[in-house]
């Protein structure tokens, strides 16, 4: 039997979890299950050891991680537990089909399945962000102190981008957390529901994140109708990075990949809903190949073959492929050889 792993920030109510914030729980649920319950909670150290073991047992020859890779997926608003499990599974499957190795786990924070709960979900996102660091990343910090070389990455969708930035900002206020030498590999934002201004090099909110990561990749789509409606309803807010892209004076660690032209070629499949323009990424092979190459970290941001440099920056192209002989480049051997010795 195989299992899926999640970090749950939902409140427990009897034999179920509900869409309210609660203390972090670490979930191990049978693959293919439609939901999870408190019966699937396991001890944090056991959870961390098993996730790391899965990642390190599926090493990627194309990754600069000396060992395995873990991707923590932080979902957006309007997601119930079943949606989070399904979306995480889609992401895992599509990434694997594009040659990515590693483990995908979800950070499941309390959002409902009613789009009218947007404001309440945003407030809950602020509340749980500190837990992502305070209880979730403490496991990572402990592992890195003990010599763990598993590479950990973050992917934020929609309001999940807000959760990630706020988590780093709150960590900076925690002297114990921020003084420890922990790090994150790659951070990627898709349909990011944070302001363009928040990612300026001078923006104080995003600086704690940039101090801890190797790179931020923002995937924008000018056709994102959900972010357009969001902007229209919140008069006076700055445009969102998931629709407009990064500011011209973004931090040097940040890069924007414009998916607008690629999205324009896509035809929604059966069952696509009103949020298709906002959440098309999870089943899209072209996007997931670019994300896989990004997470692996071996190719420069401007040389990734799924991107073309145009007059206004990088955009996701339609014909780039993974280098044919990349697995023979010795990337993993180089990563291990250059790993700092204790």
C-alpha cells in the first residue's frame, strides 16, 4: 500500500477536520482516499522521517539536491479537503510524467468550498501562516541541523502565495526560528494572489522570504479571470502578480514566466469550472515540465528550454524539451561532491 502525506492546519471536531484554524497535525493517508480524518494523524518525527525517506529513495539525477527533493504545495482559497487531495494528486502525477522525482505533500490550511468565503479564508490564511514555520518548518530546521540534505521547495497557488510570504515574515519575528540556519530551495507562485508591489526589491514584507530561498519563480497569466474579478471587488488594491507578473524592480532572486500565450492555446476539458483560468496548471504537461526543470535547479533561469526570451521577458513556449542527455551530465555527483562537509 502507498500513502500520501499532508500537513493539516484545520481544527479537529470529533472525528473530522473542519474549515477553521487548529493546531498542526501530520497526516498519512492511503493513496486514492477521497478525504482524511483524525484517524490518519501520525507523530511529527515519524511523518518527517517517512517523507524524507520517500524523497531520498527517489533521487533525481537531474537535481542539484545532494539527495532527494520534497515539494510542499500550499493551496488557495475555496478548497475543501477532497479538493486539496485531488489537486495534490494531479500535480504529483503531471510532474512525474515530465521526469520529476521526489515527494509532493500538501499544506492544508482551512478554506471552505464556497467562493463567498474569500474574506474569511484570507483571515484564516494569516492565522495559519505562522504555523507553517512555527510547527511545520521546525521539522525541516531540525533535519538540517542533523545534516539532512533533502532539498525542500514551496509551491503557492492563489492565496497560498500569501500564506508563504506571510509565513516567512512571521518567522522573522520569531528569534528562535529566524536565527537558525535553515533554508528553502525553490519557491514558485502560480495564480499568485499577492500584490505586484509586495515583490519589489524594497518591499519589507517579502524580504524575509528572499533571505531564505535560492529563487522565486512567478508564473503569470493575463487571462486569469478570477484575479480580475478579485481586483474589481477590492477597489484600490494593487494588481496581482498572478495576472500582471513581477514588478520591474523585483528582487534579483525573482524571475517571471509569462504563461499568457500558452494558456491561450488550451482547450478546457470536460468538467472545467469557473476557476479554470485560475487553476489550469495542475494537469498541464507544458507548465509542469517548466516547473520540474525549475525545481531541479540545474539550468539557469534564462536557459530553461521551455522558456523563450521576448521583448518583455520570459514566456512559456510550446516546443522546448528536456535536454536529451541531461541524465548523463553528472549533476547529482557534482551536487554531492560540492556539498559542504560537516
